[in-house]
C-alpha cells in the first residue's frame, strides 16, 4: 500500500514537471526530426544506388540462382539496373569497357563478382549488399583489377565464404537518416532517464520531506521500491510516446517487431533509472552527481554509436564499445529492425538488466545508512 | 503509562555529544515544552523520539513500547511537524496531506474526510486544491502541521512550528496547538521563544548543550529565580554605561545592554535600587525610564546558564 502511494506520488511529480517532460519527450522528437532531415543526404540511398548497372550471367539452375533472383528483385527496388548476358567473357569484357559497374557470374561454384578500379566504390556497395543477401551461400568475389597497360589480374577472394547466419533483408534494406536517428536518439535520451532516478531520490532531500517519510511507518525498502517503480513507469511511458510518435507521425521504420523493440528499450530504461538512483545514493553533493552523469552518459553514447556509427573504428574501440550497455541495445535494435536477427536480444536485455540490478543493489545497501536520505 | 519516556538518552555525531544523558517523561494530556537555544539538541531529541535517528545509549518508549523493538507501532502513534517545512510544492495542499496520511495506512472513504478535517483544522480548507508554491510562509507552516494530523496520532511532536512567520499565523498555530490538546492529543513542542512556551506549555524542560538544566511546570521553574529582581533602565545613550561597573554593585548578578535599555538582574534579598540609580546620576547619565520586571523564563535561563536564550 505504501509502495503504491509512493509510486503514484512519483508519477504526479514527473507528469507535473514540465522541464522533465520536455527533455524526455519533446527533445528526442525534435532531435529525430532535425537530424533526420539535416543529415538525410548522408543516408540517401537513391544517390548511392543511382547509375549502378549490374551485368550478370545466370543460367537459372545453379545453387544460388534463387538467392540471386531475390537479390535482383530488391536491387531493382533500390534503383539498380540489371542486364542479363549469356557469356562470361563478354561480361568481363563489358566491365573493362566500363559499360557496367560490375559483372556477376552465377555458377556451380557460387557467385563471382568482377569489378574494376573506376567503379570500385559502387561495385563494393553491390558486393556488400549481395554478400549480406546471400551470406548463407558461398559467395566468391572475383575482383578484376583493370590496368590500362597490363592484362587484367584476377584475384580470388574467398573470405566472404564464411558460413554466417542468414540475414534476409527486409523491405527496407538500409535505414534512412530519420530511421537511424530515431533509434539512436531514442536510446540516447533514454540514458537521460537516469536524471529521473536521481531526482526521485534527491528531491526528498532538498525538500526535507525525507525525514517525514522515514518517520512514517514505512520501510526503507518500500520507499526505494515505490520510487524506483515510479521512475521506471514514467520513463517507459515517455519512451513509448516517442516511439509511437516517430513510428506513426514521423513514419520512421521500426521493423516488424515493435514488442521486441520496446522490450530492448525498456531494459535500457531499467539500467539508466537504476544508474541514477545508485549515483544519487553514492554521491552526496548535487554537483558531484551531475558531474559524474555528464561524464558517463556521453561516453556511453559515443561507444553506443549514438553520435556517429562506430563501424569504421579499429578493433580496440569496438572492444571497449562492448562495455557500453547502449552499444548492445543499439546494435541489437538495428539487427532486429533490419535483419530480423534476434540472436543478441537476450544478451542485450540481460546485460542492461544486470547492470540495473547492480545499481539498485548499491542503492538498497546505501539506504540502510542512517543519514542516507537526510 | 507515560506517552513518551526517555531514559538516559545519549546521541553522538562523531565525537560531538548532541544529547547528553537526557531523561524526560511526557504524560498523557500534556503540552510538553522543550526550550533551548540554537544547537541545544532539541531537534536531535525529537528525531530520536520519532525514530528518525538511532542513538548511542539509553531507552526511548512510546506508549509503553520501546522504539527499537517496535518501531512501526511507535511511529504509527506519532505525528511529526518537522522544523524545516517538509511539503511538496507540486502537490496541492490536499494531495500533500493525503499522501502522508496513506503512509499511515489511511484509505478509502475515511481518508478524504480525515484529510479535509486536518486542512480545516489549520484553516486551509478553502486552499485545499491550491499549490503550496502560491502559499505565504505562514500558510506553508500550517500545511506542514496538517500533514502530521490526518492519521490522528496520540502524540504530536512539533519542532519550532512558528519559526519565521507573521504574528497572525503564529497565533493561529498556538491556538490550534491548544485545541489539539483539548481534543486529547499529547504534544511535545520545541521552541526558543520562551513567550510561546510560557503561553501554551503545561510542563517545560530547558535544554542547553544537550543536557536538561531544569524541568518542571512554569511556576516551578520560575520559583528557581523567585529570588531575583529585574530592573530595566532606559537612557538616551548607553555609551557611557559600563556593565562591569554595574556588576560591582552589591546584589547585581547580571547586566545586559541592548539598544538604549540596560537590563539589570539582582538578588531579591538585597535592595540595591538606590545604588543603581546613583551609578547613573553620578556619572551624568540622565534616566528616561525605570521599569521593574518580574522574572520570566528568559531570566530562568539567564540565571541557570549566564547566557541569553536568544542573541
Ligand atoms: N546530522 C548531524 N551531524 C552532525 N552534527 C549534528 C547533526 N545534527 C545536529 N548536529 C549537532 O548537534 C547539536 C544539536 O543540534 P540540534 O539540531 O538538535 O539543535 P536544536 O536545539 O534543534 O537547534 P535549533 O534551535 O537551531 O534548531 C548541534 O551542535 C548540531 O551542530
Ligand atoms: Mg532544531
């Protein structure tokens, strides 16, 4: 009963806190719209796939013929033009002549992709999409380096032949800017719900109401539970509002598994709110608390790929990045949304909930101290 | 059975002893005043009684049950009005009182009635749905009191409930304390305003440096200083007045100079008024007014500690 009273009181505080609402609801929506529009050029797939002409030879009865047909279908939607040829020699010749971006030969051995220097950038793009598309199968890219003076040198690249889990690309193979920032901004702002956790604890100190609460016949754990649940609930509502707003009004793409998306973000909410509560107990001064959070949050966001995608960074960075609970959430969200890949969902949720449990345990330990709230 | 019983209470903050072997017994129906200067240990004693602070030695019992053994029972029967206003600015007056009432197990139909009763009691019924942001200091103080009342505690503890407010609100509060007492509540009331304590308390303990230095009814306390006389002399300028010289006069125990008034306390058995007046006229200081003062709690404190209650 006391837990419920405290819980509803927390909801009142938060819903009446205009600044908090703006930070948690309005701010992320504005960020998604602004970044999504301003940076849309970076993500515009029509320009990237424009003028890509793929020449291919596919007798139609090869092991990968079907996969390649799928790829053609989606490729066409993306703006790639496909032209069929009957002979491989003619195909390679046409690449050297720069008439086509690349040549794909569907044979018994798998897929063979031939490209030249001048179109390397675009051909790489095709190769990348093709690789992801038929990851399950053996894809061999044959790169023909065309030198104006010398005879073309054929290099066999068998690296892509690794047997990777299938990842069939959905209707939208690549996120638009708006889609990318909807994910990263939502998960970024979710980290700021740690402030809701801090506020839940600090508020009673600054208002001197903590003494009153502790004089009431209410256990310290009931107090902590009511507060944690209140902060969690209000943040979940805020996150849900942003999620639904972006999905239905901004029409950003969240994939087909909104339930899973919400679960993942919820795990992050638990982690962030608990972080705030834990820090509020560990540090006594308001300045120290905001100092720590203002340092920790941007680090988590950076390693979570919240500011810029981390794909281009070296191994060490990526290794450190794995310690960021946000990184787990972001990559898993991407995987679920764009590849229907659920393999890391449990780990991402587990890691975040685990951290949350650690922070809450710290709070539960600290609240037993006599002056913890005074 | 006493409503509250404190035996040999010791509370330390680190090495500092805030409460030093204090024993108090508060009986049913009393308004028990705890009087003492800043830092005397009043709030500390109170926070121990209501279960907010632990203590180093001694025993605290509420309605016959030990607070360490049975904190929930003890807390249920206490209503606390903290020294610092403790209310939520973003909850209406009604919501504030209601929230604290639910922590004491109130719910359902009775809850609303009790909340309204408490607000009515402090004269905030028509402000029930306003937010404390818009309240004056006095109104906040009254809401602070209402938050302690809705669960109808047997013992109400008020820690300086009138600090920093206008006389009107103060009178309202003092009246409501008396009314609560008439309704059957036992009250512990701390203050460093002796007039207040003198006005409403049936029993008084004077605390200084964490120790009880005197305890009893108003009259019992005044009896301690019945053997003193006070004389207040107003002059044009106190420049030339020397407290040291005045103290040399036989029978003078204390001299205080404030504004243009010289307050002199002397033993009652020595008649030295002529010598005092002679001091002034002899030094060419014209007298504007002479007043004789009966001893009050201030004098009691002064006599016992040699210091003023308030500076
Ligand atoms: N949490 C604390 N930590 C350390 N010392 C404290 C603490 N609380 C009180 N004290 C000290 O204990 C002594 C008694 O303080 P207390 O607040 O009980 O006095 P008080 O009589 O209520 O004074 P006031 O009239 O100013 O409210 C003071 O010396 C104070 O500095
Ligand atoms: Mg005090």
